[in-house]
């Protein structure tokens, strides 16, 4: 069984932590009962990453896709979360864990920005979703890990433990 584990930074504000639970519930409703969806926090709040991963495993997950619920490819999403997940995964050697990139640049996020600004958006040309929207169009310059991985591999997933210093 597949699981999705959403991980944010965690906050001292209960409302901020509750929002991640709400997002996990929304994702769960979208994917159905065949997928386990859980939420965890990197620090400052519970459940922690080890507890969140264990919850996925206890619910029957044999594969966990970890999504850093963060906008940019900063050190938490590119180093800290993959490292913490790799450490927690050692307790579950029979479970395959992968960590996605942070949100990065994506047309659906742009739609939310435009909508919240009270404007109407134009459709993004096919094939440009999830990739850099640089005016120069130079393919060797990416805005972040998610964009780079989509362009080179077609998928924003990386195996746990294959962290790279950026």
C-alpha cells in the first residue's frame, strides 16, 4: 500500500499545525482509501517525522512518498527533511521511502495567487507546467530542484538517502 506523508516545518501556533492536518485530510479525500495520507512536522510540534512515518507503516504502507510542504527548495526541503526521513526509515527497512521536491514553480500555485489577487488567469501553455518560466528560456538555468528534476527526469521524486548539498 502506498502512503503520502506531508511534512512542514512545524510551528508554535496550533492554527499553523492544524492547517497541515486539513491539507492531509483534503489529499486523503482526493486519493481515496487505497492510499494512506498522514502529516508530520519537522520540529516544534507533534507528530514528529518518525511518528508520522510509523503511522503510515502501522496503517499498512509499504511505500511512502514524503512531500515537504514548503514552497522553495531551501535547506529544510533539500537536506533536513531527506536526512530526517532517512534516519526514521531505518526503523522500517521493508518500506520504500522517497522524498519529493518542495512545491517550486507550478501553474496550479500561480492560479491560486492570481485567484487570491481577485484576477482571472490565462491558461499556461501545455508542457510548461512545473518548469521554469524564465523569459530567456535557457534550459541550463533552473529555478530550483523541482524544475531541474522535472526537466531532466520527468519526476520530482528522489530516493531517501540520496541527498545532495546544494
